[in-house]
């Protein structure tokens, strides 16, 4: 069969072909014109980071550093064909912004010229403007020093406590006594004080712990931009405000190492003075009308020893307003007797001390153990009830004789106790 040839005349005589051909030619023509004669536009590129290169720079060789703000950005406006600079075709990553430090030869604030260039040396657009031509940068040498912290109350109140309460600024409790100030030498050298500012907005009836802001001063409070406090841009420290309530209180003592029978039926005692005018620390816990002035260990009580003295200055939870300086306590020891016991080797218990046993203990060095109680109670006490504890965990024994403290207790007794303190000699070969 003979193939029919298709001539150009016939092809261009085809209406459908002409329509398709015209569209293709028009599109190609449009692309050529768009590329060749595209409109020129301007576009702003934002947040280009400014690099301040200090390596081998003039300020670096002079020992100067940057303090305060060190992260800067700049915006630029570029001009070029739409298909090159339009929309998001360009970003901050396509540019390099550099601050010039060549003229920084002294401490202080300097205006650095910012130069912006395209990273692509063949970029087909131009930078027509910048959001700024300069950045302000502070240079100085580094310095640091310790500054004493002083509590400072910030308040509009004339009186910081309610009626019958008291608060003394000298009683303020704070652990941070000094801070390290570091940064720009000019500012560090000018600082003469650091204050822990304590805001009091209402009258106090309880002790409070707050976070106080540390404020630096050179005679006037500083809003310092170029120094740090303990390595931080800002610092708060815990401060406790002790608040006391003024009242008249009875006084009491407590007992420790108390035999169980005396817990519910304690020994009778008297205190002089028995009542005092005091300011009692208010710490949020339940309070009573009785003020405890100290504690008596049962090991100190014997038939011949029932007198004790306590100093008012050792009572940390109260201030004495009536001039009281000490208390005399008389414990009623009527009816008490003593009994002496000889400790045996089986009563010795040793903790620590590698290689040391009860056999190394010189029993004669301990002596007789005095036990206190009523005569009736003492009748049932014997040496087998003694327990002697020797803790050598943190003790280094030398060759020969070593004198160490011991703890003597009475087992299985509810109404008798060991009196006094004792030592033992350990023989180390």
C-alpha cells in the first residue's frame, strides 16, 4: 500500500495544528520576553546576622572584649529582576554582614561600620540600601571582684510588723554574703556595694523567706548592662525575715535519753525565773505558752546532782525583753539512789576497727559503771544488763594504748539509767 506524504502546505492548512502551533510559539515568545525584559523590582531581606570578627583584630590585641549585646542583625534592600530577587528567592543566608573593628583602640562604646555583600560574587542584583550603616558595640577589658552583699528593705511602710510583733533588720538571715561581679573593667571597678532588695508590702506576723534581687551600686543603683553577678545577668538570693511575737511566757526544759517509765511521769523540777517577757520567733508551727530553754540528759542526773544552769543567749527562738540572762533549774532527786556495776568482756560491742575485738579492750580502764534509779528499781539491775558500744569507724588506732570514748547503756530497764561518761583503753599490738 502506498504511504501518503504529508506536506507543510497540508500541515499548515490543518486548523487544529495551527491552533496548537500558535499556542506553543506564543508561550516560547512570552518566556523569551519575560526573561529578557522582566520588570526590575526591589525586595527587603531581613535579619541578616552581623559578624564581629575579633580574632587578630585591633581590640583583641589591646585586650578588649565585647560586653553587653553581641548579637546584631541588619536588613538590606536589593534591586534586580523579579525572577531573581522576588518573593522568597533570597534569604539571609545569601548575604554576609561584617562589622569593621579596625578603629577600635580604646574602651567604651564604638560605632562600627557594617558592610554587607552577597555571598555569590556573580549575583545579578545590587544592594541599594541597609537598615543601618552602624552598630553600637561596647568594648572593655575583663575584670572581676568580690562584693559584699547587704540586705536592704524596700517598703513604703513606717512599721514592718503588726502590733505585738517585732522585726529587727539586724536579724535578717542570708547565706550569700558576697557575690562575684565580672565583666567590663570600667563598670566592675566602679561598683562599691551590692544590695539584696527585700520588698515588704504588708505588715508581718510570721517569719518569711523570699527571693531578694541583687542590685549593684556605685553610690547609686546601677542598671548594669556590661557585668554579670555570679555569672548571671540577674541574680536573686534567698533571704529570711525572722518575725517575733512579744508575750509573757512560762519556761520549761525537756529531757533526753529518758527511761520509758519517766516519759509519762517525768521528774519534778523548778525553774527560776519561771516566767519571762520575751519575743518568740514565729515560724508557722504550732506554738504554746511555754518556752523551752534547754534539754537535760538523764545521764547527768544523780541523787547528788540535780542543779543545772541554762543561758538565755543559747535560746535561739526568742529574744528576752526583761533582761533575763540565765535560768537555774532544780530537779527533784529525792528517792533516787545509785548502784555500781563491773562491766564484763561480753558486754562490749565494737563497730569498725579492722582486727580489733573485745579482747583488745582494757576493762580496768573503764572502771565501775554508775547506775541511777530508785532503790527498788536498782535491786533488779545487774552487770549482765550493761551494753558498752565502741565505734572505731573513723578512728585511727596507733600502736600501743589508745583511749577512746564509749557509750554505756542499760538493757531491759524502764526505770534506771547510766550516769556519767566513760572511756576505754584499746591496746593495739
